[in-house]
C-alpha cells in the first residue's frame, strides 16, 4: 500500500503508459495526470494514426484501461478517470 498520493499518481501513470505502448506500433505516448482531493484524471495522448488501436472496437480497449485505473485508485480510496486526448 502506498503512503503518499504522489506514488499512487506515478503508479497509475506507469500502468497506462506500459499498456498503451504495448498496443501501438509507432509514435510516442504522452501521459499526464491531474489530481484533485480524491480524484485522479489521466490524460492520454497518442498519434492520430494509432488512436483506433487505443480505443479498440466499440471502445472495449479504452474501457479495459479505465477499469484498470479504477481498480488501482479504488484500492487507495480514490477515483480515476481516463481522458483520451485527440
């Protein structure tokens, strides 16, 4: 269990970056986070050509990433939101 909210933020950022980098072929992955009280918002930026791979069919891949974030944050009594920036 993490002791500080900053380490939770870093863990969430690492989870998203690792998973998205395994999905796409080329391009850079940008992950930034914003924290407010008990909320973490993860802003994910990828190339436009790779956006479809990150979202997936009917948004299933994006929903799975969001579920991973929610589970990680819930363990520390926080809420996480995934924002995919175009």
